[in-house]
């Protein structure tokens, strides 16, 4: 087994997730299956496959990216205009880490 239940508990703790014992067992099993599949994919010979920088290719009519045009940035007031709770020039958000 590549992933232990202890490692699942550790990562769940980092992500602040409360997993049940059943979920820990299932996650360890599923993550192990994923890593086993990745090992199988790593066995494929890709030496003849040309590396790609991106999946888009240069073509006027099929290009999906917009032209990069410089424009004025939002002011602080404009950026905060629709914020539910702005304060002191920043977005205020509820505390999410309680350790």
C-alpha cells in the first residue's frame, strides 16, 4: 500500500477536514488505487512524444485566447464597491483557521 491511513489522517488535518474512520479507510484505498494507476501510466514509452508547452496551437480562426490589451487597473474603491464587508481599504473575511 502506497498511502497509509496515518498519512490520510495527516493530510486531512492539514486540510482541516474531520474524516470518519470509514472515510479514512476509503480515502486510503482510493488514493492507493490512483497511485497504482499512475505507476502503470509511467510504464508507457513516451520517448517519441514531443513535449507540449500548451494545448492551444497557433491558428487565427481557432484561437480561443483574447488579445492582451493594456487597460487601467481598478481603483481600490472600485474593487471594494461590491464587497459584502469592506474595511480599511481591504476585503474583510471571516476567520477560517481555528487552531
